[in-house]
């Protein structure tokens, strides 16, 4: 996976490469999916995906997470992305809106000795304010809009990475919080299902 999908995508930072090599992706998927755990596409966990290795690696590369930083990992599924990030960051808060999935993710992390991460259950757009603000926020799925509730949990000078859905296409943007505002920059193209609660509100006028 690293040699075929990540390094060819110009991701060369050693901490990222080391983390992908160290975290067993197959441990964070249902047993029936372990044979396809390393394919180069999003893995559907049923209401959640594990982003394809290229996309996740390039998002982490763009975010340039430092070993002293705290990260909020939104829609973390069974904890794969949280485990990868935990080897790079100081601490990771994973967020899931399904209590059963969150409990399973925490169990898997514990089984693999990931002691600098915690999985919380709650509304995804609401984030986890009590553990913030965060140096970095990353979303494991596409969005149509980035909510103010999450923006408020990004530290001044902090970063955000998200896939913005644009019709049938998607683009990863990295945001930098300066003077209280998130300023977005295009990073690369990618796609994923839109996360619940992150669609634009439509209004109707007569």
C-alpha cells in the first residue's frame, strides 16, 4: 500500500510513511472486509468510510501535523485514521455519532496500544468543544459546508482539511485560521460520501 499508493502520490514525510507502515489497516475493518483492506479506494463500513490511502496520506501531508499538536478526527469510523494520526500527533480525539461504532473503535485502539487517543460519541458538526481548541481538525468524509461550530474549535493559527463535494466531483481544501477566520486553499482532487449534517441548507421561496 505504501509503495504502490502513498509514495507515488509524492507523500515522503517520514512520520507519515512510518505511521502507515505501522498501523494494520485490516484491524480496523469488519472481519469480512479484511481481504480488501488495502485496495486503493474508499472502504464502505456501512454509513462511514475509511478514506483511500492516497487521500488520507495527502491530507496528512498537507496538514503537516507536529508531535506536540492535538487533533480532532471527525467521523473516524472504527478508528483507523485516528490510529495513524496518533503516531504523528501528541493526542487525537476521534468523533463518531454512533455509540456502538465508537465503542468498537476505542476497543480496537486499546488492543493495539494506542494510548494517546480517545473516541467520543456525539453530533459530528458539533465537534468536541470540551477537548478543544485543536491545532488540527480533519474530516473523514466529504462536506458541502464547514460549520461554524467546528471552526470555533480550531486554534488561531490551526489547520483544517476536508473534502468538499462539488457535484459528482470533490476537492480537498486545507484551511488556515487567521484572525478568527478559516481561509481555504485548494490541495488536490478526491471524493467521498457526504457526511450527515454537512450538507448545505437549501431554502425555498415562493
